[in-house]
């Protein structure tokens, strides 16, 4: 069972043994080394692998059942539970944070960087400027990464700090501090291969495919507000798009076709 990290002898007294066993199994499940539907090793095998008593293994498995990682089956081996997918509606400009908040699902955010930077050419065309801010974040649910986001912002938001955005909504900060909110824009979706950097942030394999969302929004005054690219784990996020044949297929955004081709 090389996919299960053993307990370091130096750490045995630092945290309850059953939690260390549970964490090792959670990591293997989160990183798809134990994919959904696969059987959990027997109690005897886990006892031998971790060099712990059967009572420790049983506590660890009970914790994983309570946390929704494992499904118990009467008379059969327990299996890894199907992964819950979080849905994002792309028909409106509500952020992922706001949509999950409405569902009662807390979204955690770590900020990798927020700094002044030169815009790439397509972003510079959108803003009509060559410099601004680069914001990079990883979003989590229950401490599991679900998306990595790279956002380009105008210099008007230079007073924002990384601390302002830890576990916070960027859109809420822009509204409360600058009285600007997304009004119109365009979302583009495609499936892309994972690279080494994304695999590290999202805890997936480099061979995994990701759902890439690229978007740019204008605010209520018609001014360019935000340009971002977000890479989502396909096993954790689903994009919903409503269809209505009565709506005209027009994008009513000033100079939008100039900015995005």
C-alpha cells in the first residue's frame, strides 16, 4: 500500500493515532490514489501497514464515514464514497464564493500573491492599460483545493492587500470598498490538460484534465472591472448553463468584441 503514507514514529505522540491514520487515507482519496468506488483495505492490512492496534483503525474508519469519505456496506468491504460535485451557474456574474455561500457551503481562500504586474497583451487591450495588479488564489472546500484562480485587476484597486482576501470574496471587497460590482461580461469554458504547477496547487495528477473558465467583466458604469482565468478540478466542480431559445444571442457590452475575439 505505497499510496498510503505511513505514520512517522517521531509524530506518534503529537496527534491522536486514529486521526493520523484517517489523514493518510483522506490524502490518498483526495489525490485519487484511492478513487471513488474502490475498496478500502481490510482492518488487518491497515493495522499492519500503520503498525497500530485494530481499535485505532476502527476509529479512523468511523471518522472517515462521518466525514463522507467512505461508504460502509453490510457484508461487503467499505468503499470510497462518490465525490460530491459543487455546481457553478455561469449565467450570472455571481462569484463562486457568493454562489456557494447561498448554498451554505463555506469557501476557503488562500492568497498566493497580490502584486503590481504588467498585463499580458489581451488583458492590456481589455483595460486599455499596460500595467495593473496580479492576484493568484487557491480556493478550498473542507480544506480540499477545488480551483486555482489568476486574476488581473486595474491599478484603481492597488489599496487591496492579501489579508483582505483570505477566505473572503473579491467581488464583495470591490463593492464595499470601491462601489464597483460586475454587471456584464463573458465566460469562456474549455477542458485543458493539467501542468506541474496546477497539479501542485490542486493536488491532482499531471495527467488529469481541468475545467478552465476564462472571464472578463464590466462594472455597473460600463468600465472594465476584472479579467480572470480559473482552473477547476473536474471531479469537484460542475458548470451549469441555462438554455432559453427565446433569448437573442447578442452580447450587449461596450467594445466587447474588440477585447475578446
